């Protein structure tokens, strides 16, 4: 398919058939403007199961993503593999001329994040990162507040039974995950705050409780962040809590906006005025696009996707600085 031929569906190859590969992959499978042409995973039984579900013939089910890229005639690739594998797979897809939807985090290495951001900016390919809060109406409503003002102080937290959920999976293997709860669920919260506010982190102090003796997989993390505009913020991530709760409170000189949610349902937004009065703006979830909708629209139109590699680069920079701060006990500059 040429970039100018909009009559044909965009041919998608999926690398990694876990939660993201099957969830977002399912959105592509059901989308009228896309077709899942190939799937790739090391697990043969999973390849067969998902391949049959997505209507992918056995000759387009692959164990190696390099072979899939070489043989499958793809327009785009969904990267849903463990975190530390993203970089080489995104690079390989771009070198084959493919657009890319990559799960978060884009990468767990700051130099590689810089490299990917530079590559994408030199390319005409679309690369969208899986930070879905950019599509959620509550976060988009909150973001509009900061078009003409800046937060002065913020707090953000999330809890989850992440350690128990992750047992016997790659998420507790730092060679594949790149870290712990902060690099997984916590990454969404960091991104949500940075994208919603437009703030640029300048430095961070951090403390962490680690799951492993090598201090690579955090189960709890507390970050004290100073931003370039003088604002300050605290982030708390608790990965061995009994349930999922998210709280984001963003204060400016006129009041605040609160974002709250339980489990993985929609978030609620409340605006607080200077007299502590509350206003709940109307949120219409029908306006929300799926991740597949947003990605395909960006590919078709050539416009910037909702979550860019620069957004992801910023999150990696803060995350890497936080791990360094926790291990050294020092406040660390956030080097982008």
C-alpha cells in the first residue's frame, strides 16, 4: 500500500502477544481501516491462538520479528513486548519504512530515548507511544486549564497490587522490565502529569523500597520533583497495595483541578476554586478515541499522534533520574 492509497486497510504486524498485543491488536483487528496481517511471539501456542482469533494464517505467524518485518509486507507495527526490547524493535520497524505503535515506556535508557526521538523527527513515519491518558477526556479537560497558566504545586499517586500481579512474569525480571513499579504503572502517572501540565522537570530526589536484593525492581517509590518554572511536586507509587486508586491534584494560583479514579475505569475531574468550592465539568466518554483510532488517524493524515516520542523521552529522563536519586541518596538533575 502506498501512503497515498487510502482505499486499502493499513497492514499491521504485532510483535508480542501479551496484554497490549491482544488488547490494542484487537482494536486494529476490528477497525475498518486496518487489518492484522502478521503476528510474532516466541510462544507457538500463543501465536496459533491469537493468529486464529485475528484471522492470521499460519504462514504469517512468526517467532522472530526480523523475519516478520522482512516477509510480511507491513505498513505498521504494534510493539507490545517487554520494555527493554522496545528500542531495537522500533528501530528495525522504522528502517523497514513502517509506522509504529509502541507500548510504554518507549525505552528504559535515556540515550536510546534521545536516539529514537531524533530518528522519528528525521523520519516521515508516525510513532505513537501507548500513554492512553492523552486520549482520556478527563485528562484532556484538565490539560485545557493549563493552556494559559502554570501549576505551582502538585501531588500524584497510584496504588496497585502490582507485585502479586507480576509474579512469574517478565515484569519482575529487570533485564526485561528495566525497573519496577515506577517504570510500569508509574510511568503512566508521570506522563499524565507532565503532559497535562506542560511542566519540565529540573531535578528529583527519591526514595524507594525494592523487591529484589540488587535494588533494580522497586515496589514503592516516592519522588520529590522540582520543575523549571519553580513549581514543586510529589509522586507516590505503591505497588503492593490491595487495589488500584489514582489521585492527581494540580494547584495553581486560582485553585486546582483534581483527577481521581479507581481500578482501570474512567477518571473523574473536579475543579476547585479559591474558596474551596467544587465544580464537576461534564465529561462525555463518547468523545474518546481508542488507541487504534488515534494511531490510524495520525498515519492517514500525517499529523502528530496524541502521545509522541518526545513525550516518552521526557518520562524516561525523569524516571532514570529518579532511580539514580533513590540509589545514591542525592538530588539528581533531570538531564534530557
